[in-house]
C-alpha cells in the first residue's frame, strides 16, 4: 500500500514538474512579448543575466541547472550560460510542446 502511494506521489510530482515547465515557457513568452525587439550583444550570460533574459526566478534557474535541464558550463565555481546554447535550448523546448 505504501509502495502504491509512493508511486502515485512520484507520478504526481513528475506531472507537476511538466506543468511548471510549461508555465515557465508561457511566462517567458509573455515577458518578452511586451518588450521591443532588441539585439542582445552578449554571448555569455551569468546567472543573474540569464534570469533576466528568460524572465525566471533565480531559484528556478538553480533547479534547472541542478537537474541538468538547461545547458551551462562551469568556470571554476561559477556557472556560465552561452547564449547560443540557451537559444538552441529554447527552440528545442518550443518544438517539444
């Protein structure tokens, strides 16, 4: 009985995680639709810059990096996010919907 409850809980958590990802992408689109199109000359983001670029909270970014759901590189103890990889990742996320 406990095993069945745990399996159900794990399934529900996975479902919630999927829904959270979808909401994050909707939020990203809404955040950027209201802005003028402007060319971003940065080729690498730090965590704060990427959060601003994606319109997400830092805690969500930490979770995405912890679970390796978003592309990043390590520079010592610092995480860096190449813009080209982030843009490819966003396109892949849009295609997978």
